[in-house]
C-alpha cells in the first residue's frame, strides 16, 4: 500500500485480522478491536443485494499514517467472523469503499484464469509501462485464441476459448511425443531425450 501511495495510487482491499490499528491511541489488532464493538456503534450499509453492519475506523494502521478500515458483519447480531476492508482513500464513504471492493472477485477470477489457463503466472511488474505491456500481451493472446476459434471452431469442435486453450495444450503434448519418438528413432538415450526436451528427470 505504501508503494502504491508513493506513486499516487490508492488501495482498497482485504486485510488480515492481525493488522495493527490505534483506536483511541491504543495499539491493538483489528481482531482484538472488533471483539469490543457493539451493534449501536455500527451502521447498516447495503451493497447490491447484500446488507452489512459496518464499523468504520479511520487513523494509523501499521506504517500508514491515515487510512480507513471497515469492520463488516453480515449478521445484525454481529455474530460470525467479520471481514476487514482497508482503503487508503479516507475521502470515500463506507458504501463506496464496499462497492469498489465488491468488484475484486471478478478481478481475482480474471487473474487466476490468466495464471492457470494462459500461463501468465511468472509476472511481477510495478512500472506503468510494464503493466501496459502485460495487458497488451494478455489481450493479444485472447484475440489470437478468439480468431482461431472463429476460423477453426466448427472443424475442430471448439465452442469456447477454454476449448481452444485445451486444443493447443493437446497439440503441444503431441509435438513433445513426436519429438521424443524422433529422438528415439535416431538411437538417442532416454537421458539425452529428456535433456533435449529441457525436462528434469
């Protein structure tokens, strides 16, 4: 969050229960603080079809001098484990913070798909230029897959991008088998074939 603030960006996200805050100048974790909150200290906040009972803390958290933490319960009696949502933009009201945070699920699912299905799991980038390049690669990949599906979908039975990804993965395995067979036909040893394929035994 500090890294983002130094570059002029605010952060909204979920934090762990051991995050340190200073209510009334006393050092405590958000979990410890939430144990002492009463219902009359919360405000009901409706986001979409969901209603939450929210306690708003504004002040120092860890190394950040001023931020907002929303301690949120889904039940009116404050039973169950609360969620802890942080925003470095203290100018936003609680409902807006939760509305922004609600979008995180689509973002997380998208990143998971990029990592697991498209192989973009080794990227660690910070600069704006790198981020733009990353998204250009992602969109070019989607464009290629969609164009391939549109042109070959009927012939190969590809109905979705997932089908297209599966097709290319299968073709990749086929090419590995062909390469291994070719090496074996030339009399190369198993260890040589493994090395040639860049694999570790």
